[in-house]
């Protein structure tokens, strides 16, 4: 973890360029993530304190399991990092 923090600290320009390129290619994903964050702030969505798949207590990620399109942006499954990264979702 210390190595990762150090790498991030030393590669800010590389990270900034990667993010810019990624979001340019994935506009719909970015819009969906922003919609979820706005809904949480407005109180329209509530982030639980447990993963919906394994039940572990955590700060789960919003998983857009129906896709990122406008009609599905707020239909999310709340998953811990481990469950979110697995392919069986």
C-alpha cells in the first residue's frame, strides 16, 4: 500500500491524462456515476453500510448492473470492492 501511495504521489500528470482519456471514451459511464453521486447527496439514494452480495460491513460501491444508460443510472447494486471486481455479478 505504501508503494501504491508513493507511485500515485509521483505520477499525478500520468494519472490526470489517463482519467481525461478514460472519461472521454466512457462519457455514459461518467454521467451514470455522477448521477449516483448527486442522488446520494440529495438523499434520493442511500448508500447502505453492507455489501448486498456477501453482507460484509463496508462502504460499498454502486454497481450499475443494468447498464449505464439514462433510464438505468440510479438502478444500482451496492457491492464491496471484492464482490464488485468479481466477474460473477
